[in-house]
C-alpha cells in the first residue's frame, strides 16, 4: 500500500524557505542532498522516521502546471480555485503518521498566521480545503481527519473530484 499524500499550496506572500525550514525543524526531519540533475522546480526535500511514522516533504518553487490542472476540476468551489490560482509554491507531503501531519498543520498555521485562509491544501482525496478550514475543524475535534472525500461540516468544500456520482 502506498503512503498517503497531500499538497500544500502556499500563498504568494509566504516565504517558502522560512516555512520549509520551520517544518523541517518542527518535525525533526533530515534534509536530503540532491544531485545537480534534480528537477529545477524541486527546491528541497526532507524526510524522517521509520516506516510507521515516515514523512517526506518536497518543496517546489513553481507548480504552475499542477495548479492549472487543479483549477480545471469541476467540483471545488470557485473560492478555492481562485485562492489556488494565486499560489505559486507547493510543499508535497507523503506520510504514514496522521499525528505528524497534524503537527505540520499546526506549524504551518503558526508560520502563516492570517494567511492560513489563503493556503490551499489538496488532501490527496480530490478535495481542496484551506489551512484555515483544517485548523477550525481540528480545533473543534482534535481527531478530525482531512483525508476523506466529503466534508459535510464544511459546506463550501465540494465533494471529491474523484468521487463517483
């Protein structure tokens, strides 16, 4: 079984280097050394943990093609697509431990502060949410999960792009 994955799209005003460094430190990750032949958009990556608690972060300084693809989705609300279209950088997160991702969201929230409402997360299940949505839901219910295809508690979040009718 492959590890779950999500993508965090940073608002344009976010300092991607600072955000990535805070996540690496806060999650106790090890920055990977990359050969000169790495993809130009991939700025850095870091990982840690044994298989059960594995997390990998990859920071992309340019995600225009992926953003253009996601903006074409039919089900996300226009507000989410508009916010996404204003993002540039992306942090790709591959994980096995939900608690590490909860901590990642907390660190991001502290770093981005009021910009959390402009930070878009593709949850790996075909839904777009904002970091502010995730923060509100995890505050109300610490065990709330973002890795689902329908969010009745968030009426503005459309069902998964991949969900069959």
